């Protein structure tokens, strides 16, 4: 079972410090980063703008995109 949350850009991701992650992924500095979690492990790290484009979710808020993505991934895993 997955959960979704927005990253605070201060907490580590899978034991990688926020500073190190952002240094390696500077494009994530200015977006509301979506984290998909399974238990204590972050399994996916997503930019809501990219998800909007890929899945044709234009006009949806970041929160709506996060929820739609959670539903999409959960459905995908059940197939």
C-alpha cells in the first residue's frame, strides 16, 4: 500500500540528505515535490508539472495531481 506526501525539502529521502538530493537534482528546488511512499521507503519522487503533462491532468492543483497519481500507481500495481 502506498501513501503520498509533499516533501518538505529538509527531510532525507531514503537516507540521502535533502542537501545532497537537491544538489544532484537542482530542478526540484522550485517545485512542490511529490513523494510516493511504501512503508518507510520512498519509491517514487515526482514533479507535479511533469505528471500533469504526461497524464493530461492540466488544470489540476498539486494536491489533486498527488491524489490522482496515488490512485494511478495503486491501480497499476493491482494489475
